[in-house]
C-alpha cells in the first residue's frame, strides 16, 4: 500500500491489490488484484477505477454531516424495526442532499472521461459503466458485508455517474447495513465506502451469473457451482429468476477432462436488459423463443468459468496462506457480432464466508422422524430443519409484525429484509435460486430456507404451524404441523479404521456431496432407478422413437399427450436420445464425484415391467406380467432385441461419465443375472457399446441375489470381477416368498439359517477364486448381529444406508478387534 495512495480520490484497478482494502474496500481491492495478477492467466476483468474510502470521508467532512448522522443514530435499537427504518431513511436523505466537494466532483469527471477514451468514446460523455459499492469491511472471512450497499448498472454521462455515487454513499446506511454493523460489533463509522466505476459488460445482450468455488449447500470442496441467467445479473442476485445451475468436478477438470457433473435448467420467463426509457437504466423483458430451448451456457463456457474459478481460488488461497473458497460474479459481453466482444468476464470476486468458517471435524445430520401433510416444495438451502408459526409478510412495511422464532413466508427478499431474517426459525420464498439474497443470508445465519416454491405465500396460511425441512437433498419441503425430528452429531476424529470396507447405498445424486463427507470407503450400490425416475421420467424407448411417436400423435390423442410432455421435459434438447444419456451420466457422475476417488459401484437399471410402465410412454413398450419380481428384469432385458437399444443408452451414459468426465472410480454391477451364459452375453454386449471390461480399470460385478448365483458362484467368478450380495432378493427367493405379501411377510428374515448358509458359501468361493465380495442388502444396516456374522465370514465390504455407517463401523471395529483382525482400512 504506497503511502502516496492514502490521500488520493481516485485509484485505477492497475494501481490497487488485495492489501488495499482499507483504501478501496474489499470489492475494489479484489478487482485490482485480479486485473493486475490474473490477466496473464487468461482471466478477463473489465477495466475501471475506484473512488477511494478517503474520498468518502473527505465528502462527509466537507459536507459537515457526520455529527448529524451520529445524532440521528443515537439510542439505536435494531430490534425496533420501525425505528430502524425511520432512522435509516433520515440518514440517507441527509447524505443524498449534502453538498458534494467540487475537487472530488472534478476528479470523478476527469477519470470517467479517461475511461471513455479507452473505449474510443472520448468526449462523448456516453460510456456505459457499472457503479458498485465497496465497503472497507466488506468480504472479511468472518463477516460478509457483500450486497448490503447499492449497485447501479448502465450509467451513462458524468452527471449520472455523480448522482449514482451519492446514492452509493447513502447506501452505506441502509437499514440492513446499519443493523448488520451493529450486530457484528462494528461502529457505524468504522466502515467506509469506496466505489467502483467499471466498464459495463454487455450481458444484457448475452447472460451472466454467479460462481462458487465450492458447493454452497454442503461445503464440498471439489465442486465448482455455477449459475447462469439471460441478461444482466441483478435478477439472479435479487432472486427474481431461478437461474440455470451447473456443477463441475475440480480434480478431473484439472486433468483436462470435460468434468461437468450436473446441469439443471432454470426459469425461462424474463431477463434484465438496458433501458433507454425515461430515467430507467434497466428493464425486464420476456425471454425469446430460441433462448427457451437451450441451456444458458455452452459446455465450453461452463468449463472456462470453472477453470477460472479454480485459478482465482488457488491465487487467493496462496496469498492468504490457507484454503480460501471464493464467491465470484461473471458476465458475457454480448454476442460478439451485433453487440460487444462475445467474451466472458469476471466482474467481482470475494471470499465465501459460510463454509470457510465451518467446523469440518464434526458432521451434523438432521433426520425427520415422521411424515406430515406437504404444503409446498422448492429448492433446499442448507441441510437443517426449522419449525414454528408461519408469518406471511408481503412488504418490508409490515416487518414490525414479525416475531422472533416465526417462519418467514414471502415472495422474495432483498437486503432490507435482513433485520427480521436473522430472528426467523426458517424462511420460505416464492422466487429465487441458490445464489439469490434469501439463500445467501439464510446460509450465513444457519437458518433452513426453501426458495422458489412458486406460491408459498398463498398456500401457507398465516398462523399455521409448519416444519421446514432441507435435509432430503436439493428439494426442500414445507409440512403442516410441528413434526418430530432429531439431530445426529458425529465427531469425525473418533471414527476407527477397519479392515472390512464400510461403503454406502446411494441413489439420490443431490445427496452425494454431503453423504460423501461421512467417513466411508465408497459406494457399494449406486442405484440408477432414482436418476431415471426423477431426472429423466421418460421410457428410454419413447425417447428413441420420438420422431415416430410424433407422427402417430396426429391421430392418437394419448400419444399426443406423451409427445407434449416429452417436449416439455426435454425442451433444451433437439436430440431426445442425448437427453437420456446426459441426464443419466450427470446423475451417476455427481454420485461418483461425491465419493471420489473411492470406488462407486453403479448397478445397471433394475426396473421391473410394472415400474418401467410407470415412466412416460412406458405403456407403449411394457408387457403385462403376473409376477414382475421374477419376470423380465435385470440381465435378461439388456440383450433382448426389444430392449437392447435402450441398454445401449445406459452404456453410453456410463462411458461418458468414466471417459469424458474422467470418473474412473465408477465400476458397474449387473443385477438379476440368472445364469453364467447371461453374464457372458451382457459383458459382450457392454463391450460392443464401449464399456470394455479391464479397460481404464473398468470392473464389472454381478449381484448375488438368486440361489443360482451361489450354486454356480465358481462359474460366475470366471466372468465377473466380483460379487455384491443382494440379501433382500436372495432371502425372498431362498425362502420362496413374496416379501410384499402381508400373508407371508412374517417369514421374511435375512437372518434365516438357509440364507446365512448361502451367504457364507458364496463368500468362501469368492475368496478361493480371488474375487471381491461385498453386500449391499438391508440386513447389516438393520441387524448388528448380521454385520458381525459377515465379519466372521471374512466379507470384503458392507454397503449400508448412510444413517447407519458410523454406528456399524464402531460395531465392526469391535468385532474385528475381538477376532484379532487389525484395522487396515
């Protein structure tokens, strides 16, 4: 920090860096840091200059208003919402109407002209700039002041710039900023304001969004989370639109892989663009038809932004001397033909302030213990549960009616809502995406929040007792009533090592990042069925036959309904076949990323005919079976000429996840394989579709769930790399009963001697044949004595439901100790 900079009104980005926060605030210091040091690494930052914190203090002194502001804020009580609003308004009016120093005015005008000259607009007084507030206490790792002060977009002309600067200075005393400083222990004049005057990136003719260099919900360090929406970025920050969401896996991205593990389509309603009407500088307009039918970002753009996020995170971590995840805003400069350069730019970067402070030695798991009437669903923020009396607030003018411990229900929030957000038990909004204001603040406060419910403030009636649950992955639910729940806290440092691998059964991709933080040895059963049901929802053959179905739809109303729904679900895909491949690949990849580099064993689809029929269009392809449980399922489907082309899509999806995304920790498991001959046919077919056993470490396992798998285990061992015991079906078929029949369900017990003998026998054969063997059935999760029996048999691994992994690890460690087995794992 050069001494001669301390009393300058203006400092350009190439004159400032991260150590200049006291001079220019966190935002400007970061812009200067990136502009100077990261341009050589390919990161584009639009040029501009900072109006310094010294200039702000000079303005207050020149105008003589500091004592007046102190007088207004005397006896401040932030709990008194009406009083806070009145005092804040008085302070802002005092600042806006104060006399501006002539020498500061001239300095701003001169440097605005200099910026215009850089963009060949000398003397035109017309260069478009963004005016961004930058507080001197902003972006501290332990206190996030981000977003509390104002930003103004598409400001043109010196007088308009000066007017926006007045408003920025005044915004240092918004209600939420006054309240936040007070509650964090800062004096009202401990924080000064600097302002960025930065060339606009023409995202009004393209798109923009936010990047986090870690997962915002779980703190998972190996994922970059990107949001994107058409037009200027304010709609995303304010929660007016739900943006597209993308996840990129850092470890394989750094290996040069196309490591996109998730893409989710957001809203397709409005975008914010430039306005030349009256005094408005921006306005919202409808999205165009072509924009509705594509992802906002191209894959290459997703990867470029993720790569930049890694560079920025690494740079700031190195400068700080510790891991520093980052919160970044980006924008694209027009289409490069009619408007702008068509290039991507970084317009802000600040430290992430929630998970960087989290205690990583303790794992907290919220569990809902009972079911209730579902009122609304949306996107979950955080992983907690909150409950209380619902208070529906439509306007900040009604905030005085809100009481501590209530559940705040509203359309959307902005920083003016923060005084009541911090006393809420939970928050529910109609609008917003993961990077909107409500999401950011609720994360910081540690309050469960469900955003984007659509109509929460209509469905949830004032005074209703509700439970807000964010513990079930990406979807957040609001239930009627105060439901019972528990919080499980696990000290991760006390978890022992075992020889027996303790793996997990996982089906929901959205839970993988958090479940992967529980001490584990990988995934012994990753189910495709949830991904196909929830992320695809369409029978694969209906997607393959889309063109043919479209023809038939002209004369068949039922098929027309199927085609209409396919069009809705796959709106960003012209190639419907690619929709299936991408969505299955992404679901599997997200699970594999969450547990990387540990093995993730993916079971190929194991729907029965009645379950396939329930998929959209399924009725066109599925036969009626009297007993689907032992009918056309598993291996027998894959090589059948009526299903083989659908199986090809499955193989292509898994190949994409392994080869393109780079997740070589994915293994494959064949379910319900009745004979060794079936096994050979499936392995050969997989090879034909690009999944070659042994290539790049690909292992293929077989489910051991039919007595024939045990009886002929020596023959299956010649074909497959290992076994996974499916104790549920093995018990059913050994005892000859239907576990879903209440008439005989009392006989269903995996601990039955016949079942245990079969399990012991197949473990023995696998060991003799030097094949891996584990179990993925329910028994070791439910019965401690069964887990001990498996240890005695020498099983290699147990795959358990996540809730029981720690408990079972402790049990297994004790059993191994009793048997004299040392914990090697």
